[in-house]
C-alpha cells in the first residue's frame, strides 16, 4: 500500500517548481499553513525529510531528489491518462504526440494523415519538435507517445517497431566534382566543408561506420541543426553532408542535389519507438502498426 496520496505528490511537484511554500500554496489555491501541514504529514508518512530549508527556500534532500526524479516520470503519465479519458468521453478521439529523431522531416505526413483519417478517424496527431534532439528522454518522460527514429536507438523501457529500410548517402551540389562519382572514399571528405546537425556522434551513423574507421577528418565541420537548412546550404554550394536518403528524398527528386554512395553503402533502419509498457490495445500501438503498413507500402520506391 502506498503511504502518500496524490495530493502529496502534487504538492512535491509544485514546491519543486516554485521553490517556496508560499508560492506553491498560491498556485494550489490553499493557505501556506495548510500546505505546511500537508508537507509535514507527507514526511511523517515517509519517515524522513524530503526538503530542507535554506532561508525561505526549500531544497531537496538527497533522498528527496531520488523521490522527485521518479515522481517526474510518473506524474506526466497519470496526467496524460486523465486527459485521454476526458477526451474519449467528450468526443471518442485521442491525440497522440509524435516526434522525428535526428531529422526534422515531415514530407510524408500529409499523405499518411489521409490514410489515418480513413482507417482510424478517432486518432489525431500532434507533432512535438523537441523530440528531434532528445527522442528517448522525451518518450520515457511521456512528452511524446511515439518517435520515428533512424539507426539503433535502444534503451530499457523502449520498444522499436521496424518501419522501413533506408540508406545514408553523401548529398552534394549538382555541379560538385563528387556528383559524377558512383561511390566515394572517406578521403574525399578531407577537403570538404562537412555539414552536420550535431557534434555528438550517434551509433550506427556515418561517423562511426565510415569516417572514423578511415582515420579521416573533414576539411571543416559546420553544425547546422535543421535538415532542411543543411539541404539549402548544400544546394547553394556551401558544403556536403551524409544524410538519410529518405529524409532528403524531395530535394533529390527535384534534382536540387545529388546523392553519392559512401563506400560499399550504409544501410539505415527506421523504426517507430514506443514505451514498452504500452498495452497491445493502446491507440499508440494501433498508430505504430498503421505507420509500419503505410511506410512499407510507400517508401521502397522513394528510398531505393
């Protein structure tokens, strides 16, 4: 049996957010005295202090920090459950929040939304841009319900559902000398301005599989955090980059840039990441299944 009630957990959340009992009490709409008694009751039930006073401010104790870290993962899930229930009661629909990791590419979305509306009109989608840079954390903290992710993003508590096979290609301007090649060697990058969306290397991507094993360092490294911006810079002749072919498929189909195969080829698996504890009947599982079916039917002609 749990020792604390939901009102205690909500109190911890507000005190951490506000820093003082007075401000937390104002936010919660109760008196400071009542909140002080609630805090004392919670600490009595737990058998130890959650906060320690530093003047007027309250700071978490070491044990309190562990408690609150777990709370911050659980409360959003409960809040989301309430929202889903109320939404279902009102209009029999549910809104699922999704993000795309590593590449901010949404050229596929409109066509998929048409299929989604026909097959599952009760499911709506909300895009969360923050998940691009912190996909696993966003998923585990319930900021998003599903992440489209390239490569091998695995962590406890997360399940990867395979969507389609892609590849990494060197993307260059149309008139670039490397555009005439069928394949490139890592050393071809030694004199290039290499555009990347992150200085942090990711498992399964070009640096780990193609560049580093050859002991090569690109002539210059420029960080550009948006895939669309990278494509625009490449088109204008300001650099080259190794990117997901599918992510830049529109620019390739329009002839704005050229794709060249790195070495013997670099395959790239795209997956739908969901929390492992999602039930088989959960709407997000239905969405993942629809994404899998749709991508397998529509992507081969684009990615290959």
